[in-house]
C-alpha cells in the first residue's frame, strides 16, 4: 500500500482518532480512507450538480425560492 502523510492539528487528530475507534474502525487511517472513498462516490454520482438541481426544485416547490 502506498503511504502519504497529512498534517492535522493535535486536538483534531485526537478527537478524530477517538471517533474512529467509537465507530469500530481499526485506526484513523481506515476511517479517513472510508470517508474519502464515500465522498468521491457522492461526487462521481452527481455529474453536473444533479443533487443541487434537485434541492433547488424542492425549495421552489416549497416557495422558498422563485
């Protein structure tokens, strides 16, 4: 596996490590990898802002925007 380091604030690292452990991940790297993969899937699944268009339609239907 290719490894690359990122820099995190100490407090953020500690909070994220605890959170990952609470969620059942073996370590922070596993959780971050999962987050990145899920975010990329969401981005790839909505080419052209499809999700944004759906939100606009809902807001128009509710009368919040015209």
